[in-house]
C-alpha cells in the first residue's frame, strides 16, 4: 500500500545511518535524509564539513536523522538545543521548525519554531522546557508550513544528554489469521486476501511482511506517537454491510480508534478502544463491529469514502493492523466488545451525549489535574451534559451506576 504524508502530521520512516548529539557533520554518519522533495548532502565550507539542506518546496519537507543514542530533554536545566544555520539565498520568510520524536518517559514529541534572516551564519537557541522525555529522531523542517524553498547550511547541533535507547518493542510472532469470509460479500480497506481499491493514503505507517517464509502476509504498522494512518476511496455505498472487521496486535498501545468517514458532508465516526472494549496485548485480536454502532451515531453508509486508525492526541503505542473490511456476511458478534455506556461526540465543543444499559446514578468530570469541574445526579439511561463552559482540553468522566463505575475520556474543543 502506497504511503503519502498527511499534511497535518509530519514525518516518514528513516532507513539510513544514525548518529548521536552533538552533530557536527564531520562524520558521514551524521548525514540526514531528506523527505518530501528535500535533499541533504555534505559540503565543504572553507575546510569545515556542514550539511546542505535543499528545501523541497512542500508544506512539510524535512531533513531527518535517527539517533543511535536517544537525546534526553527531560532535564530543564540541560535541554536547550543550539545549532548554526546559514540561508544561502535568504529569499524566504525564514520560518522553520525543529522537532524531536519517538519520545520515551515524557511527551511523545517535542518541537519549537525558529526563524532565520539574511544570508550569514546565525546561532539558533531553542529552550525546550519541562515535561519532556528522551527522543530517538531529530527532524528539521525547512520553511515550515509553506511552499517557499531555499538552500540552507546547518552545523554544530548540541544540547541535551545522550542516553541508551529503550529495548525494541516485541513484534508479532505470526501473521494475522487469514480471513475466510466470502469475497463477494467484502469491501476491503486493507489486507492481501481481498482486493483494495484505495486511491490515496495519508498519515504515517509501514507495511511489514509477517510471513517469515516465502509468502507475503503484510500488516500495517502504525506508531501513534508519530501519526495515525488512513486511506481514501471512490465514494462507495456500504449500507448493505452488516459488520466492519479488523485484526490488531500490540504490545504497548493503551488507546486507538477506527474511524469511518462519510462524504457530502465529510463526517467522522469512531469505534475507540478502550472506551468501547478492552485492549488485548501480545496476541492477535479480531474485532467485528456491527455497522449499527456507526449508523446509530449518524454515519452515512451510502457515502463512505475514507477510513483511518488514529488517536485523540499523540500517544505512545505501536499497533499492527490487518484484514480491515466491510462485509454483508452474517459473522455474528462474538468479538464485538462494547462497554455498558456509550459517549458521543468526542471531541465536543458543547454537549456530551450518553446511552447506558443501566441507569446512571451520577456523573463527575475531572480535568487532567484531578480537579472536579462538574458533578451531576442523573438517574437515567439516556442523558446529555452541557460542557460548553469547560476550557479546551482533556477531561475524564466518572459514571456511577448501582453495579459499576465507568471512566471515559473526552476532548473539549
């Protein structure tokens, strides 16, 4: 499956050499790799080797380097990054971005903008602040978020502390199960068993062959700390489908969602874990969702044209997906898991709606600091909460019934 870069998400996968801070480009291992038309080479500046980055004229063209040792930015007293940069022509707006990703022990990404002017060498100093972890990749965005382009010389990246990278995550020992559903009943979104008719893809993912013999059985590997991933199709009527199915394998993910997206107007509807079911780790898990779960939210199955796997915010978690398809065949719903309480829409700017299998006695909402911001008696199975006065951000909802306590998370936008 072809991979294109999602414009609001940044970064592909690196396949070259790696090195650690400080970077002075005297070693060929320091050479970065260009993406989205950006090219990188080493050039001699009066006897000093520097990196030459030629912008690709895209919104998010980048020069990237995987680090052999992670760069620790968790110490606020030692996480100021400095480097030298020289615009060769100096004809652009000079707005750029430096980003670190693959975060461990803190925020999944760390990024700061910076500016250049003129054509002389200039020192850039970026203080990355508190709440960070250590990072496995450095990324330089030339002329960030615009189509301008120039040639830049860069040198002498320093700051932070080098630390050993974490051990690699476990990987699936076997491919996903091969589906046996009648192909005549299937509209496939991803997998080898049934034909896929996608026209484009967006986000960041990698096809990984998990068949360790001569055959091919790919899975879609997504690192949600970097980006989600999806694909687009010719608008298709899937209203006869009874189920949507996918298989997943993860060793560390704690949240993700499958989004079905309809056209005219473009609307997204999500089945999200763990809100709708428990995430099972270190084994292939099949999920079969009745289409009514999506249509009850308002999904227009006659104008489906995109799907995606995504998270609400960059979150550590790598997941392998396979066998993503609609089917009109009656599969049964043994693998469909749904909690006793559904909540929608999420994110929301004004109201949250709830449906429960048993009466909810009370609802309490907390912010990320653990402070109570709303408390309400309910005593109903269907109800709505006004959240319009809450500040933008992430919140947790505790719902108490006679038999259980359920906690959900939502985003106020």
